C-alpha cells in the first residue's frame, strides 16, 4: 500500500500543479483566452509535466516540486506583467537572459518589477524551499517502479508525448508577441519562440554588396550618436521651455537630412534600434531574432554592417559606450560587426556621472579626444547612458521646475522633469560635438538619433502617450544643409548617412 500511495502521490501532485498552472496563467496581462488550438494546450501541459517530473525525480518530493515549478511560473507571469506595463510587450523566450542581467545590473531591471515584489518573491522562494525540504519526507521506496519513481516516469513520458504531439501540430507563429500570446498561451509561445531561435537569420544586409569608391585621404569622418531615450519631449507639454533643445534645433535647421525616425523598440531594448542602424536590416526581416539580434551574432551569424563597410574603405571604427562592454554581449558581438575598438565604462572616471550613469558631457569629451588623435578617416559610434531609466529612482532638484518649464507640469510628472534635466545635457553634448567637428580639418558628418522613447507611464497617463517615433538629423561641417525633413525607418538611417557623406566628400574636393 505504501508503494501504491507514493505512486498515486506523484500523479496527484502532477495533476494539481497542472491545474494550478492554468490558473496562474489567468493572472497575465494581457490574459490569453482559454479557447486555443489543442496543440497549444498540449505544449502547455507537456512543458509543465516534464519540468515537474524532472524536478521531482531530483528532489524526491512531488508536492515540493509541484509548488516550485508553479512558483517559477508565477514569477514569469509577474515579470511579464511588469514588462507589459512598461514596454507594452509580453515576456518572450529571448528575454530569459535578463534574469542573469538583473543579478549583475539590478538597478536596470528590478525597479520595474518593484522592489517589494522582488523581495516578496525572494522571501517566498526561501519559505517554499524551507517548507518543502522539511515538510515533505522522501519515501523509503523512492526508486521503486511501483512507487514514486514509477509514477514520476509515467508523468515524464506523458509530458514528452504531449510535447511531441503538440509540436507536430503547432500553428505558425507571427512573432508579434501579443498576438502569439493570445493564440498559444504563455508556455506554448515561449516554446515556439525558443525553437524558432535555433534557425539562423537569413536577412541580407545592404552593406554586403557595397564597394569602396574613394581613397582614405578623401573620406570624411562620421560620428553617429545613439542618444539614450532621445525624443523631442516638447511635443508632450507646451509648458516645456523651447530653448531646452536649442542646439538640436540649430543642428536640425542646418542638417542635410532630418525628421522622424521609426524605431523597433519602446522604452527599452536598445539593441534592436542599435542593430537596425548598424546592419540596415529591418526588424520585420529578422523573425524571432528581432527581439535580440545580438544573440544570433554571438552564436556565429556573420552580418555586414556600416562599421564593416567603412572598415573596408580604410576607416578606423570605434564604439564608445559608458557601460560594461559585456552587457548584451557587446564585447563578443562588436568585433564581429566590424569595430576595431570598444571603449566602455572602464575608460571613464566614475566622477563624470550625471545621475547614476556616466554623463553625456563625458562621452562628448571622449569623442572629441578620439577625433583629435585621428590620423585617417574615423567612424565613431556612441551609445549614451545618461538618460537611461528608471527615472523614478532619481529626485527632482531645487530649481528644476524654473529651469525646465515656463509653467508647472501637471501632478505626477516628476519623471518628466528628471528626463528633461538629462535631455538638456544631451543637447549640450550635441553642441560640444558640433564645435569639435567644425574645428576638424577633415570633412565630417554627425548623425544623431534616439533609440526609443523613455519609460514614463505616469507622465503619459497625464499628458498622453507618444507614438513611439523619435527624431534624427544628419549634419555636416561642410554646410549645404537645410535638407527637407523626411521620415525614415531606423534600418534606413545608415544608408542616408552614406549619401550625406558622399555629398560631403564631393563638396570637399571641389
């Protein structure tokens, strides 16, 4: 009877946990409907049962295993809800590495989940482990086929068969996360996205077939700045001082090209815009890899970029990013993208911070220093950090309202005030680069754009939500500006830079 009891306990804990998983999924935002293809439910059940069975086989405690797997699913749901609230996108499989990033860079992630929820989750995990290890005993007949191991192996086999059947009949995914979540449910959509990532991207880069047409002595410098969360926030509230972006307005009026930029990110996921600019490949051509294309590059995908093209022409290619180079695996990815050097936070004095991150002024000074040492054509790609959130962890300072507004903003707009304080520094960075490039003996172009709009949910609730587009301009120290404004996709911006540079090159030789 004892053996039969252990066998039955393993099965009953599996069924109870599986039912609980369906209930936990109902807590998601957006909440997937219960009506979905049978293959999606087969994948959901198969994944949960396999995870439960393997955990229980290792621990020998079925109820503890069921509670542990359920708790992990609940954690994923909480993370999904926090991501959806901030970034308007559900959690996808490609986000899993953010768990390790959250350990290494907690300030970037945990505040969006909420510190209380985070500590509650940690406390709940510790409590569950304690209760599970001490409250459930391992049966003496653990490894008997008619006891616990037999029951768990039956569950494992059942889960594997469900996975196999569901995988054979699974519908096609669209890689529109909210649509796929609605169609598949949470666990099945994670599974489908994980499988899709095993196929390497096939999207061609426009830089693959480009050829050099000038000698290095004739080529202009190019400085491209991906300014963190940069967009013209004056469109949100008429009470923002217009002179806040005075240098941006001046550069835009003199630019060879300027306008609105469609970017493949909202609030975060900087690498999506970053890769679109460098590779010239639109997000729609990347399939599942659009969520984090650097994972595919790190895994061996060779893709031509603006940097590799300019390097073939004789440029020295340098990336400046005042954060650890290992973040997003940039230390592995950027050499593959064609960069000669990556200058990260190790090259900056921590006293140069503006708020929690290295300030834009320090990045501008670093670019100016690199330009002064250049002996040939130079491509500098800068990824700033100063205006990176979470903005709500900073405080409004005395004098901010008077310096940034002509009239006070509505209640709940402290994040906007903090954002504007940093945005003013981005404008000053643009002024510094303008002076440095004007002083260059070599012709030079400056490309400036934002990677996405900032995360400011309370501000958008009070003032309205922006459409997600940002601004760009391409300016030359050779004049010839006042180009007509044109809307671009981020993947087309580098090609526009090259057209301006060719114009600069030809003008400098006349």
